């Protein structure tokens, strides 16, 4: 399945599954290609990278402190925050190499940029089908306006910030000229507790903005992304790894190949189960009328008997008079003798 924004607006399609490689390739191109090939085999529609560099995410202070959230490098002698960022960052040439590999395998390629140069690389040279905005940039209004000006759809995660900032972010993208936006519910905790996942926000974003909505997942396992299918998501994004025990930033909360295949299979099958809001009786159900009940005689009765409600019972098969017509039988005179449990027919009165 290729990215098609109009299909997402129309709905009724399977969720578009993004395997978020992020930096889980750990700077190893062979590992990155193995992950891409495996994601494709699992059924993912797209792989997403992160186009960060040493200079476009962390400030000098971060590197001097040698500390960032859960990644505490202060007591390590084997590597630093700066050395890890340099090791995991992809070069311009590596972006092109991985894009070509995705084209070869017929899987969409995109990335999250962290500066204007990254946006230009992705849109103007790599021709990605959409730009993915990370939650960390929800408040980065000038950056969002620039992304919105590039003429491609924008998919934005909404972690870290309140609703007022999400409103401002959508307005900034629109101010840049973009009206093709997908809003992803996201909780930027790694992992969130069950009570923090709040999948109902998916419906809330759809009602608030009128744009297609999806889900970017940071939970352990597959339950949350599978449940999101019942919210009519247009996109499911899940971090992907070959091994949860690898060293690196996001491996533990990522889906391994077995889990990614479960998510992709669920996306393929689950959306079909959603159906419509119109009550439908399928043809095969019509053919199984015997499962219903018919009106039967509660006991033996002679011809000329006038039926009362106590004379009626209701049993399978449902091939004779339906119980919904029971009032039409009360007060009718029998034309013939009838035995207990016998199905009434319209000609009996």
C-alpha cells in the first residue's frame, strides 16, 4: 500500500503501517537494510528514519553535560552523548542509499527532519511522499510553517504538549499552505502505563480538526496498536527493531519482527471488520433462518379452538410464522386439529 492522502480522507482503507526504524539501525547500514527488508516482509507500508545530525537536535549544553533524560552518559568512559549521536546519524549519502533500497523493495521511504536543510533534502531531493513531524517540534511554530510550505502532506505526532499547542501546530502547518495533514495521537512516555494511553484522543482529534487521524505507539507489545484499528485510524506508527535487547535508544519499546507482523496482519484484517453504521443482514444470515424461532402449539388443540396467548410457544426452526406476529394469531379459530410443538401455518386459521 502506497501513501495516498485522499484515500485516508475517504476512509474505508486498511491503516497505513509505518515501521519506525528511527535510530534503531545504530548507524549500521547493513542492519538498516535488514530492518527494511524484514519490515517489508512483515507487511509494513513504509519505513521511517530520523534525519538528525550532531548540530540540529542537541545544544552545546547537552553535550557538555553529557546527559539527556534516561540516557545518562556522565558515568561512562566508553562513549559520550556526542559520540553516540555521531555514530547513529545518517549521512546525506546514506539517505539516498536507503531510499534506493526501499524503491527496490517497493516500500515507502520517509523520515523525520529536524531542521530546514533536512526538510529540503527529504522533499526536494528524495521526494518523500510525506513529512513526519516529531512530537518534540509541536511547539516549533516557524519550523512547522516551513514544513507546511513544501507542498507535501504532513503527518504530525502530538505527544509532550497540551491541546492548545496542538491547535497552534495545526494552524502553523496550515499557515504554511498545507491542507493535507494527518494528526497522530501519541504519548511520549517510553512506555506509557495502560491508563496513560488514552486511545479516545484519536476520536477527539478527528472531531477537533476534521483531518484523518492515526496513532503513534510507544507501548510494549501489540495491544494498543491493534485496538487503535477500532478507532478508524488511517496510520499506525510503531518503532521497529530486530532485537529488543540491542544497545540503543528505542529498542525496548519497539516491535520485533514477530510483533510487527501481528500488527500488519491485524491492520489488513481488522479494518474490514469495522464495516458501516448501517444495520445489514448478510445473505448468508438470510439463508440460516432455521436459527430463529417460529410460533408452535403449546399443547394439543382441536379444530374450532379459539387461540389465546397461553396456546402459543416459540421454538426452532424459524421457517414458519415468526414470533413477531403472535398478536395476529390471538383470537383466530383453528381449521384443523394441531398437536403440541407443531408449527403453525397461516393456512391453519
